[in-house]
């Protein structure tokens, strides 16, 4: 089968297509024919060496497809069953992926495989951030950065559905319409690209919109460029939820700053700690996948790339210009042409 691999950490160009043996599922594993693989920031952190891992790597954590083979002890699933996953054993940027049965997410009827591939990581992350890390409720003043993006867009919809007021940021004005369509008040949308001094102007923009009180919670997946502003824009005892570093990882800092800004809470969460049991994983996935089927959650596929074009897909997500989800499609791949 064909799969994407990287021999060494580095720029997107280290991602190259290769021919590898079709994996065989061992006990407690299933082999899935990949219909679509989701592209996530964690894939770029691993590829570039920001997160240390032994090389070579076969990238891609999430995807969706049809079960092709069942390993021993996986009788709860069936051949041809549509499933998704947030973690694969062999890498999801491939024609086939091995998935541990404990990670298999059965799909509800009526959910297209591409939509399913878009949801495991970003959707379950948005779910735990808004429901469990800081459970937003009616009246919560929540700030969500990159609200036209993957996690940001889904978290915005979930927070609004829970009755929160969402103050949203977007990098550029062309993303405003996406966030307005979720139901965010136009006056609650802040365009970061218009700010020459983010550290001063972003807290000011948030404080102005909260009667100078500050936000209850700020969901910050941008990281390096926004983190100082995040601390300065919370109310006393508010919570900074630093869940990623799209602009780079946050530098070490002095915890006294939490004191100086009003006894703030800071957390740096990850999905694995919010899906610790099979039941918790299934509850989160079930909620998100079902909301996509019912239409309560709008899942936007921003861009699709042929599997051979993983380089362009990584360039796209790292550019910060995308909206919604980026997918790699093995079936769209012609192995001797670079793009679809
Ligand atoms: N902790 C977890 O469990 C977990 C799980 C999944 C994802 N994440 C994190 O969630 C964050 C968002 O991931 P995503 O997959 O949903 O991506 P995304 O939101 O679709 O893309 C990231 C967005 O960040 C903004 N951004 C600001 N500065 C940027 C820069 N220098 N480079 C790139 N983007 C920049 C851009 O939006 P604007 O132009 O609108 O500012 C961009 O669209 C990432 O930090 C990722 O690591 C965390």
C-alpha cells in the first residue's frame, strides 16, 4: 500500500509517498481502508521536531474509513463497518491504517466519511474544552481565538449552544463571515491582523467588550503570539486555557504573573487526559458525531488534498490562512501527479 513517511524532522517537504507492506491486524486491532485522513497541528509538531519522537515517522493520527480486516477479539465490529479514530497505530496518511479496537469510533448512520474524518481530534477537543476544562454555561463570557479555524470553529458553536457569550478572534477580515454564521455577534468579533501591538491591543479589545471586567475563560490555541494578551484580558480568578501553539510554543514564564493578573488559573490540556476510559472516549465522540448528523454542529471542510500532496496540506495548515478542516484523500490520489 501507499503511505506518507518522513525520514527526518523538518519542513513539509520531508513528507514523501512510499510503498510499504499492507499491515496485518494483531489481536485487538482492526485494519481500515482510509477514506479520508484529518490533518492536524500535532502532525506538524511531530514532523518538524517541536514534539520529539523517533524517526522515521508515518504521520497522521485521525481518519475515517471502512473496516477491511478484523484481528482476534474484535468481534464487536464488522467487516465494511464505517468507523473513525483519533489515533492510529500505523499512521493515517496512508491507504490503510491499523487502529486499536479501544480507539475505534463507530459512526452513526447518515454521517459522510469525510465529515467523520474531520471530527475526532478537533471535535472531541472542542467538546472537552467547553464542557470539561471550563464548562461554559448561560452567561459565561468566553473568548475563543481562531474562531473560523478547526477547533475554534467547533468550540464556538458548542459554547454558543450552551448559552455562553462568545467573543471571537480571527486573523483576517475574510474570516468574519464564517464566525458570524455560527451566531457570534458582529461586534464581538475581533480582527487580530489589524493590530500592530497584539500584547496591548488584544486585551484592550476584550476588556472593552466585557465592561472592563475581563473574560471568564480564554481558549488560546495560538500560543506564542497571544499568550501575554490572554493573561491580561481575564477577570480575577478567570481561566487561561492554553491548548496549543499554532504560532509557536509559549516560552517558560514566572507563575507570579498569574498572581499579578488576579489569581488566574492556567491549564495546558490535551485530549488524551479527557478521554481516559473507553466510555469517556465514546461519550465525547458520540456527542460530536451525532451533533454533526443532526446539523447542530456545522462541520466545514476547508480544503481537500490528494494523499500524495501531504506537503501542500502541511503548508496550508501552517500558513494560518485556512478555515475549517483540511483532509487528505487517498482515493483522490494519482501517484504520478502531485495534486488533484
Ligand atoms: N490540546 C489538544 O487537545 C489539542 C487538540 C487538537 C488541536 N489542538 C491545538 O488547537 C490549535 C488549533 O488547531 P486546529 O487544528 O483547529 O487548527 P486551525 O484552527 O484550523 O488553524 C490554526 C489557526 O490559528 C491561527 N493562527 C494564528 N497565528 C498563527 C500562525 N502563526 N500560524 C498558524 N496559525 C495561526 C489562524 O487563525 P486566525 O487567522 O483566525 O488567527 C489559524 O487558522 C492548535 O494549536 C493545535 O495544536 C490542541
